[in-house]
């Protein structure tokens, strides 16, 4: 898990301040979180429009 997040970080050019994004992407790739789950733990419901 940590290794995959590191590989993603390196592939993205080692940007500063993106560790949560890389960690979450690694979780998704490994099937440890739902693809619709956001890094902050919230969930996106694509069929629901904001304000409805």
C-alpha cells in the first residue's frame, strides 16, 4: 500500500502536498475503498444533483 502510493507520487513528478491524493488513489487501485468514495471519507452519488 505505502509502496504503491510512493510509486504514484513519483510518477506524478513528486509534487508537494499531494500525499492524501496519492494515498487514496493507491487505496482505490488495491480495491480497499469504493471508487466513489472521496479522500475525505464522503461519498459521491453520481445520479444525485446538488440542490435536489
